[in-house]
């Protein structure tokens, strides 16, 4: 489902967001980025990031101690 993957495991705020922003900048509109993070703060961070940037947060879930996000580039 995702066009690109970003493993931000072990990184703390704001690094997962910064890495996601950098990766999204290389992607075409409509493509989907799957991010894996371990920072619990990333849940609210990615929600806010999507609202601020206009990108769509398609999915946000926790699975096995890791947080998974699907963001569709606007």
C-alpha cells in the first residue's frame, strides 16, 4: 500500500517528523509514506504534522511497541 518506507525507530521528537518531511519532499503528490516510530510522542506529532502540512494521515496505529503511520502526500 505504501510507496516508500521510513524507519524512524529509536529516534525521538522531532527527528521522526523531520525525516518524514524530508522523505515526503522527494515524493509525488498522491504517494503514500509508511513511517515506523518508537517514540510515543510521535502519535500526536504526526497528527499535528498532517494538519499543518495538508498531507493526509491515513492511518495511525500501535503494534508491538511500535507506532505505524501512513501519510498520503497532498
